[in-house]
């Protein structure tokens, strides 16, 4: 039986489509594609009327950013968001939340999403990823040159928080543990402060706490090895084959104890390391540092949020899709 578009949990006009995938270590898996289409007549006079956008969320997350979809629709683009296997709408009972043993395995999720977009042929594609989703899409674009017309990265996790030197030192240990006990337990490192910051900023979604737990999903050696392998590829240099915009906060803050600074800085990644890593993803990379932004720049205080949208609008309308 062919899956059909049905109403989404975000309400009209959002719809969702289940994408059945081949089984993995947790058995049968599926991804979920969410869409919001622009008004057909209004889109005719918008600058991005021929463009499709595909958004991929970060770790321990799912798509809920309705304002982001409205932004792209306002420019005339068709907006899609993908809840990857074992995340959000795609998470099934008994599965290991967020677990993957290779980021390359998400090719199946992304390919299924692109195949499910009506009338894709000949339309420019903008890929947009947050945090781990940014890393995933960077690597995907590099493996599929010529498919994406532009890449937008919102605080992409391009380097481990400990930096390149520590990552290189940790890699043999992480990979050894991944081979011996890929689904083993690891110490919890998320103390819930990023969630608290969003709660204070009132940008945290309500409901579906199992899709976005306060202290994040439990992590496992196999998953960490997959992420570190992705970081190593970026560090060695990749080419996404299209213009890229990287949005980052101007400041990081250590996540070990709560401080009010966490409501105006990135408390998840070391943004200066990410900025350096961004120079290795392609030949046409624009870096936009947003003062007062948190890890998801589009969930920051109004001033920082507005600055992020303004930077994105300037970049995409100044010919990013034509370069």
C-alpha cells in the first residue's frame, strides 16, 4: 500500500508522509517527510518560486520550527523537513533513539525524501541542516555533487567540542569501543541547560517530550564513532559542490553549570572551532556570526533571530542559487 500525505502534528497547512526504509540494527525503520507549500498564486511572483528546500534537524530533535517554513514559503519556495529514522515522528517503540552506525546510512532517508517530492525534476534544491543534521547534509552533498544548488548550515556540528587534537587522540578508543559494544551505555554529558535556555526564551516546543527529552537521548559508542568519522572527513576537506552559508553565534559558553549567558550564546558547540572547520567544506562558503544567538540561531531572542533571518534572506537573494 502506497503511503499518503496526512495532516501533521503541527496542524494545517503542514502535512506528513511516512517513508518506509530497509531494516537496520533495530529492525524495520521509517523516516517522515513534512511539508508546507506556499500559496500557489502568491508563489508565482516570489523570487524562489521554482525552489525546493529540505531541512534536517539535529541530535535529539525533530522538526517543529514553523516560522522557518513560513520564511521559505514567503519567498515562494516549497518547504520540506525530514525527521530521520528513529527521531521525532519516525521514532517507534523499542528503537534506540537517534542511533546510527554510519552517517552514510542516512543516504536512504534523504534519497527517499527527494523521491517523494512532487515535480522535483529541474527544480533547484536548497539543503538546510542544524547541528548534527548540518554535518549529515554536508557529507551527503559532498557524496552527491551537483544535486544541491545551495547549502544552509545552522550551527553545524563539524568538529568535536574538544577540538581536533583531542578528537584525534580519542578516535582509536571510540572506534575500539564501537566494535566491541556499539550499543553500550556512555556517561550522560547533556545537563539540560540548553533546554532550560530555550524554556527561558520561550522558544521550546510544548509536548512530545519523548521526541526531545530535556537532557537529550542517551548516546552509544557506535553512534559516537559515526559522528567522529564524519568530523574526520570534514577535517580532511570535502567539497559540497555548491555555495554554502554557515550561521553561528559569536560566542560559546561552557555547559557545566547554568548561567544566564546560555540564553545568548551557543552552549552546545565551540563556535570558533566550527567556523574554522567550515572553511574545509567547499570553495564558496559564507560565514554569518549572529550576536546573541543560541545553538539553534532561529530559536534565539527576537533580535538575534531577526538577524539570522536577515542574513539568510540577503544571502539567498543575492544570487546564491545562481553561482
